[in-house]
C-alpha cells in the first residue's frame, strides 16, 4: 500500500468546486469538503504542529 500524500490547496479547491456544483453551491458543515479544506490548510502551513 502506498503512503498517503498531504492534501494540497489545489486539490481541496477542486473537491470544493465539484461538491458545490453538485449541491447548488451549498456544502455541509463538517462534511467531506470541509475536511478536505481543513487538511489542505493544515498541510500547507509550515508553522502548524506536526504530530
């Protein structure tokens, strides 16, 4: 099995665009789109705490 890659902001934006197009612009709080955005923000911040 391959090692997981961090979520990039570009990938998160693509996911958000696809999700918004499917639901008429609405995204659920805490849904997959929100989690993707959070992961991208956490992964792209060089000052975030790594666990």
